[in-house]
């Protein structure tokens, strides 16, 4: 059994679903997404949480150029694979109360995007990684351009230009590493053993960083994100925020830092500072938002800034925090965008000032909303707390070790304080107080809405109470990667 099953099942499913129509298309898409989740569960049951790559496929693709279809799963990959296969069925289910023109194409693109994401998260060949990177970009472009909001064409084009330009820098870095390889291979482990000089690593690091920083996004490469998240259909926004931005986080851990550790030493202080600036900047902008969906978009930038700061601290706590927070952020942000999708669908507005008193007429909705908000702000015993604690610990250790002003770690911690303020204020303005003419007839959640929010709430509380199984999956792989690179000399 190899990882090829996980990669190609969504491709086959996408082709089938694309020819279906209406409700048949969405039910078929959900069936295939659940089947993919079941297959991933089988892989997880057989997975050994050590530092090795498992379920590897290594087949010749273009062997004359050193290109192989080589993919596998280790502890780092397993976290994001689970995130992908878990969220896709929830995202599909969350769209069930919407009617999409040409539904087969819509759901087919989601499944094809899932295949591209899984290829990125499992690729062990540089060329294959790049193919997966672009394969995930194409369907989300069409999802946003065809089913997005009024300004979808202009906003989607900006998003495409940003991300495609960034990926070209990554391609240059991959080709450069290939040319430096004595055996002319794209194999990731061959890249890890290359003897590159400090200046070479510095430029390789920067080329990778531009691609990954745009995808996350990290300040100041974030400007495409709020508009795209706002204009995209909710299913597309969930795919972007819940899974796709993790491509940048994963790429930094798997491809950027291991291939250019000396580059990390050179750029570390600047990039960590940019990440912390992004936390504060996005939080301040979130304070001023009156559109709920846009507020969540800026909140996402702040949380990803903390994840980036934890990664670039390159400590056990920081990277482990990034792994668990990738999963937690995906769950929480999908929940938040679904909350606002329900509100905007029922009331035809996302303006926070127009709302109020919904808790009085929709108690089940209000409880689910509150649990997701508390998970997002990192309340103890929710999933967000564990990841943010580890990330802040990593940033604190980095600041102390490098004799930097400890204020860097303190400022990074403002993501918790500021996030709690604007998120709880949003909840208060939307859910509490008296109902008005708009909200008095708000219907409580039922059916697919109740199922999606119920699963998300269970995950938020379950991971918050007992996060050890998630941490255990990636611990050995993270420890091995950090120890290997800490002893890798610069030439």
C-alpha cells in the first residue's frame, strides 16, 4: 500500500463528479471525500510515528532528467494529510444548502484541488512538489473566478499573479539545487546532503521564502489575502484558509529550512520580526473591520504570523507548535467562515453593526459560535491553546538565545490578547443584546449545518483536552529534522 492511493483517488473522483449535475454531484463529492478520509484512516492505523518515510511510492517519471514520482508520509506529512482529508468532507457538507450553477464542475474542482494539496504534502521529489503546488492553484483560481463575488475577476487575478510569481522563485531554487546535485536528481534527501556555501544557501532560502511567504501569507506579502477570502465563495475561502495556506507553512519546514539552514541563520532575525509585525498589524486592522468575513480574514493573518514566528525560531517547541497549530487553525478558521456563511445566507448581510440578539432566537448556533471563538482565541482546554503556547515558547527561547530584546516574544504574545478582544467583541455585537427587525426571525441551525458545526466543536474541545496523540505523530520526525540540521555544517 502506497501513498499513490491517497493522491489519485481524488483525481478519479473529480473526473466522475465533473460529469454529474445538481444534488447528485454534491452527494457524490461527499461520498468520495469520506472514502478518502477512510483511506487516510487506514494509513494512520498502520503508521509508525518515527522519523522514517512510510507508504513510499518511487516510480520513474522522466528518469532521463532525474524526475521520479516519489512520495511518502512521515510524521510531519501525516499532520497536514489528516488536516486535508478531514476538512474537505466538512467543506463539501457545509455547501449543501447552497445551489451552485454547474455543481459538477464546482465539486470536481474541490476534489482535484484536494489531490494537488496531498501531492504537495507527500512529495519527496522537488519537481513533483512543484507540480502539486501548481496543480492546487489552478482549481482554486477557477472556483474563485466562476463562483465568487462581484469583484471576483479583479481580485482573483491579483491572487493568481501573486502566488504564481512566488512559485516561479521556488522553481528557480529547485532547479538550482538540481543543478548542484552530482547525480542530477530532484530527490529531497539528495538536496539535504548538498554542500552549498553560506551565500548560496542564503539565496536559495530567499527564493523559497518568497513563494512560501506569499502563500501563508506573511507581512508584507499578505495584501492579496483579505480581498480574496472575502470575494471567494465560502467553500473556496475554506479551502484557501483551512488547507491551502498550510502549503507555505509545510514548505518552509520541509523544503526551505532543511535545504538552506545557513540561509535561515542569515535571514532569521528579519523574517521573525516581519512575522511579529504581521501579528500586530493584522490584529489592529481586524479591530476596525465591520464585515465579519473580512475580520476573520485578518485574524487568520495574525494567527499565521505567530505560526511563522514559531517556525523561524527553529526550536523543538516552535516547530511542534507550528505542526499542531496548522491543524487547529484549519479547524477553527473553517468553523468561523462557516458561521459567517450561515449568517450572510440567512440575513443577506455580513455587517456586524446590523446584527445583534441572535443568541436569543438561535441557542444551538450561539453555543457553536462561542466554542469556535474560544478555540480561535486559544482559551485553555480548547485546541488553540496548546499550539499557541508552544509557538510562544519557541519564540521566547529564540529571543533569549540570541540575546534579543525579549519584547519580540512579548509582542508576539499580543496575538492572544488582541485576538480575544476583537473576537469576543464581535461575538457580543452579533449574538448578544436585543434582536432587531433583521435578526428576530433568524432560524437556528439544523441538518448539515448542525452536523458540520458539531464535528468542529468536538474537535476543538477534544484536541484541547487531549492533544498528545497529535503531538506524538510529528514529534519524532520534527526532532530528527532539527537535530540533523543543527549539526549540518555550512561550506
